[in-house]
C-alpha cells in the first residue's frame, strides 16, 4: 500500500533549513523535513500549508517540487513523500502536532543530529546540504 505524503523545505537567508524533531513513529526522536500525509481530496499544496502550520506554527507559500523520496513503513506501507520548496510568510515558529521540536538548523548542525532515514542523502542530492559531511 502506498501513502502519499508531502513535506515543506524552507531555507532562510543564512542557508539554515527548517526541520522538526519527530514526536511519534515513524522515526520518533529524529530530525526531518516538516510534513505528513495528504488527506483524501486534498491537494499537495493544501497539505503542505496545513502540515507546516500544524508542525511549525508557520504560514507558508508553496513553491515548486524539490524532490520525491520513498520510505518504508509498518505493515508493508510505503510512504511516497513529495517535498516542496516553501517560503515562510507569517506565524511564530513553535513545535506542534506530532513535532517534539522545530528549529532552523545549519547544514553542520543538522548533520550532527540524529535524522530520519534518508533525510541527509535526499537533501544532499537536491543541493540543499553542500559543504562538509
């Protein structure tokens, strides 16, 4: 079974990425791109806006698709995750929903933290984590 998911990739003027620490499975306790499941009848764009607001407290504008990854889940589920560029337009950064924390992280800070499987390789392949590591 495939489950369509979305993520929002925000980069600030200093090159820091907006990341969340997952509060629940899958990959609880690891850092990842904010996002989640697309609800029935919901567009990817609407899902990104909703998930970013729920997990980070920020209101975002959704840009182009950055990339797509697949992640295995429990019970034979495959999460098909479509990550979109987003720009913060309002709100106050605060962890919410299933996020245990939400922060702007430099590439080096992110590499030093436990991350969800595939996050570093995907961000690197998309040109978002240049530099050491």
